[in-house]
């Protein structure tokens, strides 16, 4: 068995068959599909069982409901028979050459990881595509770990951390598993593999994967632990690079990442399922701002480093400890900007300009 495709499944009956069929339709044939089902929905579980019966390449793992995608992927890895592992989300789909192309690269260059591009499709709640963007690796070709280390600031700045945009050699993954967190688990998993000491990674600047971004997805929901999960990633990187020659340069980049993650908190407070009152949201922002990591970061990250205008305003207000004003600004600005965008799109559709 050359490849194991691991798909965590959670209440995605309307998308699952499309995802599975896009794998079954591959030009490459030496693979197994492991459906790791942790659904609470009976119809989705029933569909998983039907899919397993329909094709001997499919194996179903029935897991505890709501165990999470990380735990589901861990269960899949524990029984995977392939030389390589590929993770896919159950509500997305892939090109029919994603496996043949990237396994061939891995075999040719004896790669621990092959990183490739994807197409981001933004959809509304009705499933209609509203935008399409190709996201490709900035690097191209074969990179040793020493080369990645040399260009690590660019690596951090440009690489997508998602596991579904990579093919992994199972030997390189070893006993590394996903941590229990709702954000940054992919990034932490990838960084742990990288710092474990991979030999090389190949960057393939072609898009094979279709990522469907929907407002109802996990990434579109408020998570009070998002910053703290991401800071765990930053600490992992900080510890790993402390003896590197370019440590000072990398710490400047990490400090910018800390600040960016903090400023994203203000965006989080505007998400539909965030029920924090103004004072509660301001206190949450203040608690993060007063943390040791952010206090260290603000000493090296001036507001001129923040390019996004609304983020810069929130940063400057935070530096003045005007957290309530910053939250209020975001909560007023975001709905207005969305309304204006809709008006512009409506005008564009009416005029054809």
C-alpha cells in the first residue's frame, strides 16, 4: 500500500460523497481511504457505512461523536497502512491528479513532505461560490531542511499551514499526533514534524485542492481560545529557533505574528456567534494585550508595521489602552463595510461594469 487518505467526517452528508468520489476518480490507484466518522447525525453515519460497503478501498472508523478533526485524524494515522499519508477535509474536493503527481514527486526525490497549492472558493450559506483564488507556494522545487532554515522568515510569512495541502511520508510523521485544540492544530502538527528533523520538502506550485470556505464552518465561528492556541504555535517555533544563526531576525517575525494574532481578536468579536458584551470583549482583549508575549512584542512592532488600516487603528487604540473603543470601532465598521460591499456588488450586477 503506497498511500493512505485520511478523511475526518462530522455531519457533512451533503458534501461527503463529492469528496470521496474525487479521490476514487484519481488517476492513481494504490491507495486506501480511511473515513474517521465522529458525527452526531444518523444520516451522515449511515452514508459512511454505505460508502464503505460500496468500495473495498474505503475503511470506516466509527469514533466518539464530536471528538474533533484532530482526534479523528490521529485515529486514522494509527491504522494507516500507506507509505505516505494524505489528509483531506470531508466538505472539499480535489483534482484527479493530486495523488499521482505528488506521490511521483515524493518517490522521485525521496521527500518527507510535498507541499502543493490549492484553490480557495468562498461560498455563501446557500453554497453559491462568490470568489475563487489560487493559493500557491512561494517557493518552488526541492528544499533541504538547511535551506528551509535559511529562508525560515519567508517560510513563516508565506506558507499555508493546512495539512490538506501536503503529502507526508509516514516515517517522517512518526509518533507525532494532532493536539486537542480547535485552531492552529494543523500548524502545530506541521511545525513539530519540521522541527523533528525532516530531510527535505518539495514545493509544487500547482493547485490541486478545492477548499470551500463557508460562513458556517469552524473557521467562521468565534473561538475564545484562538489566540492562545496560536501562541502555543509561536512558542514552539521560538523554542526551536533559539540557537539558529538568524534567531534575531526570526524573533522580529514572530513578534509581528503575535501582534497580528492579537489584532485578529478584534475581528473575532464581530463574528455572528460571539455573544460577548462590549465590556466583556474589551476585557478579553485587555487580558491578551497584558500577556507577557504581547508586552514583549509591542516593544519591537511599531504601528507603522501594521499595513491593514482598521487593524492599525485597533493597534493604536490598544497601545493607549482604549480596548472598549477598539472593540466598538470594529463592531460598527465591519457591518457597514459588508453593507457597502453588497451595494457595490449589486450595482456591478445591475450595470455589468
